[in-house]
C-alpha cells in the first residue's frame, strides 16, 4: 500500500466535499447512459442531441475542476472510479457518427484468415459468397472499400484478437481501446495534479472516441506516453522498444522520437530493430500501406494550416508543410535539450502536426490532450470541445453535397475561431509555460 501511495500520492487525499463530486459524477453518468441508450436506436442520436449531452458532461467536469482549483478537496480515487464508470457505459453503447469500426472488424478477419489485411482492398471480396451474411454486412459498411487498410501492424494484432474473441462484434474492440485509455489515465495520475487529470478522465471527446467509437488512437497514445515515461526514468532501451510499438500502432508517434531517445545511438539501434520486427510479419505493404498513400495524396478534411498550402501545385504544398513541421520540431527539440528531465512539449508537437495535416479528424486531437494535462492551457482543452464540430457534415446534417464528409463553412470557422481565441488568451496571460508537475 505504501508503494502505491508513493506512485499515486493523490490517493491519500481526503474528499472534503464528496457530495458535490458524487452529484456531478452521477449526473454525468446519467447523461452518458442516455447517450448509450440512444446509440442503439435506428440511426443513433441526432447531432444536436449529442452536442447537448456532451455539453452537459463538459459543464459538470469543468464545475468540479473549478471547485477543485478554488480550494475544494476531492478524492482522486472517486474521480477515477467515476471515469471508469463513464467508459463502461460507453462500451455498452454503439459507435457514434463513425463507420471506421467496420474496417477494424474486416481487417481482423483478414489477418486471421489470410495472414495480412494489406494485400487486397475490401472491394475485391464483394462477390465472395463464402464470407457469410454477417461479414457481408460489415463489408458493405466499409468506407472507401476500393482502398486497402491504413492501420499499422500493432492495431492489426488487436483487430485479430477481437476477431478471435467475437468475430464481427465491436465490443471487444471497445474493451481493448478503453483499457488502453485507462492506461493513459493511470500514467497521467502519476505525472500531473489530480484536478488536471480530471479534465482528461472526464473529457467527452476522449470517452466518445475510445469507449463508444473504439478508435485506435488510445493504444498508440498509451504506448507513446509509456515510452516517454520510460525515457524520463533513464530506461532508454525499454523506451525504444515501447516507442517502436507506438509507431507500429500509429505513425504519429514518430514525432516523439528525438524527444524520447535524443542522441543515444544505442537506443536508436534498439528502436530500429524493434520496428523492423514489428513490421516484418506483414512485409513492405505494411510500411507504406496503399490506404495511407491515398490519404496523403488526396485526403482533405477539417484542415487548418494545410488549407493555406492546398492551392499550391502538387507536391509543393505537401513538401512545404513537411518543411514547416520539421522546423518547428527542431525548435521544440532544441528547447527540450535545454530542459532535461522534463516532459517533452507533446501538446505543441502534435498541434503543429495537425496544423499541417490535410486530414484532422476529431480523435486526432486526443494526441494533444495527455500532454496538455502536464502543460495545461486554455487552447488545448477548448480544442477538445470545439473539434466536435467536425462531426457537422453533410451526412449528419442531411444536406446535399459532393461528399458526405463535406463541412458547412460555419462549423469550420467556429471550431478554429474558438481554438485561436483560446490560444490568444494563453499568449496574452502567459498561461502556465512550465509543467503542472515535474515528472519523476
């Protein structure tokens, strides 16, 4: 018990206002139950209903946070228990406004049955009568079926495990990716004050994307954050192994490579060997999968800074975006080298990556949030709310457009105006340039 208290000192905090915390937790749980119940209805909840429920949960989390910041004392155990309950409710629901899980289910089947999901696109199996009615329905739900998968080898192992547990069912995926999100929460509980952990643990964006919709980001983020923690403790060999797994789950994790390993060439060698072993079972097709090539070449959704470069002749816009991101990465790495022992500014690293990215899905912002718990800011948590406006599309709003993913201009403008306004406020007031707590 004493060792547990050393790891999580917030566990010893006495809850001085338990009624207020439990009232907020119970009210949030009720809202999540309503959303889970509506997710099983034909067509799911309306976008307006989802926004209303999410806004209610945000308001309750922020009310507890404000009371905590004002001097109220709450129990970290109670906060984490309520967070676990919210995620359990989400697992009992169905994915919201997303169809990516069809691809996960199909990839799991292909990995188990054929050894690789990278060899052929789902459309190649449309006329295959041997797959059965259940997987025929899954096949019909896959978006962009003429393009092979974009997901990395580590995700494919999880998809295969879900297929082995319950072929064609989404709940194993929800369980796996929710457990990974739980690892993120526990790591953050060691690295930051409990009231800031609350903003992540109770965040509607996080719960919706991982518990309800089973996005793979939680696995990659958990591994990346684990690698950072290993590096902070001086265990660079282990950090290299874990970071290789994170990259195998999502290539975004590559952006943390210089911050975690620095100029330790032995660790770089371990990382390279581990990454080769991760990709080896699937071959070259997994390194640069066709789906990722198509997304990089033609994808454009909810972008911000990338729009400034989109009008340039191809491929100059993409190269300029990469050069801009590389410059920011070098500047952040130089700053990190001058502050050894501190958590890298992953919030700025991944925000810069999203700034130049042609596709900015809502769940991509979950890469920013764990680091924003360490380096708190208005803009990061404002983004976690504002980015939900990216779900306002032709498909969810029901208007005619060339693509179901077409956004109305107002949704894009309001989203980025809110984020920009919060960033300006942080700059104006010099919001917490130093971490909320120095990791040990």
